[in-house]
C-alpha cells in the first residue's frame, strides 16, 4: 500500500528519492496518481483531492486546502476526514497537484498508528477453546484423584508392590485421557470450513467457525461493506417533480427512472428543526473556503433570511406550486419518462464532464471523479447513448473545475437531440457544480426539467434552497445542472476560460434544470441480511468514518434505526467518554459516525465487557484493529485491503458479507454435533 518513491525538493531542485529516506521537514510534491509517502501538511494545492476511503471511510475524494482548521480542545480529536489541510500516508491523489511538508513518517503516521494498534491487540480465545480449557482443568483434577485412588486400592487392598501399583494407576490415567478429542474437534472444524468455503468465505483460523454460531452483536464498517462503494445517482429533482432511480438495475431502460414525488421529499427527522443554512453548510455538498483561506466572492449571494426553525418539508409556497394541476410534466406519478427526455435533462451532467464510463456501465475501466461518473452511469442505464452524445457534441471551450469556485462549465454547438429547436441559434453553455454556488447565478428554472422557451419560468431560489437542505439532510451529495446560451461567436475553439466567464456577467443568466442527488447506496443483500440477523436475535451496528447525516441515512435504509436506537453518536463524543461511560453508551446506539480506528476498537472492547460476543466486518485499513480485537473479524476479500484481511479471522470473497454471519446455524455443526460445544456446557 505504501509509496516506494517520492518527489522531494532538496537544494532547490526536485529529486526522486526512495520514500524510506524521507524525514520530517522535507518538502514533497504530489500529482495525480501519486501515493502519498508520509503524513503531510499541505502548503500549496492546485485543485488537489485525495481518495481516503480505506483510511477514513469517506466514499468520495476529499478536497484539500491550505487553511488552518479551528479546533476546540485537543486538535488530535479532529476526525481524519475533517483534516482538509493534511494528506495521509498510503492514500491516493485522485486529482490536481500540491506541495506539502512532511510531518510524520513510518510508525508515527496515521497508518503507522493503526499498525501499532493491530500489533498491541492480543488474540482472544474463542468460546469453544475456553470451554476446552475449562473441562481440561477439571478432567486433570478428576484423573489425578482417580489415579490416586487406584494406586491406594492396588497397594493396600490387592497387595501389589509400590511399582506395580504405580504402573496400574498410570495405565488408568492414560486410559481416561480423551485422546480423540483433538481429532474430533479438528474434523468438525474442517467440515464446517468446507461448508463455509461454498459460501465464498475463507476461514483463516479453524476455531473461527465456532464463534460464528455464538455472535450476539455484529459491528460493521459502512463504505464498501454495507454499501456498494459506488457513488450512484439516486434521485433527480426538477422544479415540480422528483425522479427516483433504481441503482440496482442491470438493464438499460428509461423505466429505471420513476416519478415519485414522495421520495426524500421531506427532511430527515433528526434535522427537522435545524436551520436550512446549517444543514447545507455541514452537508456533503457544502462549499468550503477557497484554498487561499478567503470566502467566496460570488456576485450574487444566497440569502439565509427566513431559514429559521421550520417544520421539515417544502415551504408552503413550494407545496402550493407542486399542487398545481396545470404543471406540464413528461410523465405522471409512478410512470417513467422516455429516454429522449432523459437525454436532454441530463445533458449537462453528460457533456460537462471529462469522465468515461467503464465496460457496460460498470467500474472496470472507468475514468474520472466518482460523483460525476454517477450521472453518466444513471444516463447509461436510462437508455441514453452517453458515448454517442459526447462524440456528437464535442467541447468547444471550457472552464475547468476547481475546488475554489466549485463548478465546471463547457461550451458546445447546439444539437437538436440535446437542446431542442428553440436553442439552435446560439452556443450552449452547460454549468455543473455545487448547488449553493449555482442557484445565485440562475435567472430561470426549467419547468419539469424541460427548457424550451415556453417552459422557462422565474427561478424560485427559496424552493431550490429548501430542496438542497432536504437532500443534504439525508446525507446525499447534491450537484446542480444548469445551462445558458451565448452568441455563436462568443468563444473560440479550444479557448481556456476562467471562472469569470460564468460569474462576471452582471446579473443571473443561467437556467437551472435540476438537482442530482448522489450517494453510495446500500447493498441490497445487506438490507435482507440485517433483517435476518435481527430476527435471529443478533444486533447489527454500523461504525463509519463518514458524516453523521450520511450514516443516519444509510442506517435508516438498512433498518438499523428503531424505537430503542433512534440516533447516532460521533467519534469526538466517544473520545470525551470514560471507559465506564462508553460501556453504557455502546449498547444504546446502532450507528457510530466519524469514528476513528481508536474509536472502533474501544467500541468493540466495550461491547465485549458487557458480555457480548462481538463480530466485526470491514475492508479498510482503519478497520484492522477492531477486526483483530473482535471475537470474530470478517474482512471483505475482493475489494478490501490486505491489512484488513491479515487482521481478520474470515475473508469473505463474495458480496453477501452479512449473509455469511446470519447463516452460521446452517453451516457450523459445532453447536449441534457434540454436547461439548454447547454454550451451557460446564456452567
């Protein structure tokens, strides 16, 4: 996982040296595709983002800045995912470039700290091994007493000499030793292991199969374990309609989009009385400060007046607008639009992108940002010819994306299939970006996502801001698709445009088409597996490094929230607890957000102290300490990290990870075949 080389600035020149030769204080340059060689404080960034999913649990690349991070109390309590001015060892640079100063190397890096935690965790004996130890002690006592009695009877009653009496006692002792016990246990384990292998689970330690049948609590990582680790468009919101997209469909059909105006139409309950500006500001789509530490300098601000403690859902004016029966829509509720509509509505997400889809719309061979790819993938499975659109409408000029202004713009020649007859006399400008940056630039909104001249209406800023808040409250990442038009001679072929091309026009000029709501969705098999586990009396908890709102949204979809477990707790809150307080808190929550590797191992140990037989599933480096500390550690085998697999007891090679934990009663014979392995034996 670690980088082998690094570009370092020494004697005023860039030099390539082995990463093992780096020391704190070295200045290192990073560029696209590099693995970060050590923990670094960034001092210069150019649209830099790092993929840190294996370390922090974040589903998407993290934009990096050079700004200082204000903290209260211990700075080290700041979650790794919130340290935007740091790059961490073994993470991957997914876009941009930057320069940083080495802060720590080797075992002192964050990944080195995790390695230290793993090495400190002591191997815990399984329940059956503890029972064998227990019965062995009593058996040894029984054999000793019986042998002593045998010697006394042989010497005093049968008048054997002392040596013959000792020989008789020893023969009796040897005869009482269950020599076949080890073979029986090994054969039983081996049979169970072979059955588990049929379910794509590789058992790395034979006693692990017995523990599967004893687990009472399953703690699971989120990203890549409970979720698919594929950013997917789940909803498309227009001025008066909401389209739900079937993220699990493998068929290319416009029927994958269905009008469902109730789908995520109201705020999540835990954000019911929070100001909209606060929800948007802390959500995954929030625009952070620029890399220079200055606030945005947009000419049109989004007013937060009236964003008070409102009831969740749309404002009264919006609800009334949606109720208008005269609104023209491409399909009725419960129905699907045609692919021609999707081609036009999603054209901004398709054409305003440098991404390329993988083979058959999958991940193999895909190139680009996961968030942008989600729109292309949704269009592809909506039966839109994505590749044909890109070839037929090439980019004339563009404004490259930057984390400073949070949008990208491209200019294209009009095409009837993409732009309609009303837009053939001017160049088309597609602008895609953070919605709180795009909405102030919009003068019109496209009614139901249609942008003919008769379909344009004044932009209702308050409606769109509320929709951003609603979607953000469910942990969704939101992108706004907007478009505009300029004169045919407004730009030259290949011209590199700056952000002022979009921003400095004196007044709003864009038309908002809709909002793309994007998330890393749950694995469908995990939803069923959680239900089966709960019916079997096994509690399932999710421990993730992701944001609290995202964790709650995924947890609700998986069925982890109920009357007894209604909320989530974060890593910083756990850090402030003593061990006794944590023992009380751990059973009360099924969702743990913004959790560090240290938090995960503390949660597992707290549950064990409460008498739980704890299973842990995960695939990242940050899961390794908890995987080793748990009674049963299960690592994702195909997409997981080697560190996680080495720390686990079971490596699952398929996708139905939790299913393997909820079916042990059918696979493991240890609790059925021999009374020795009963949980009540010896009590």
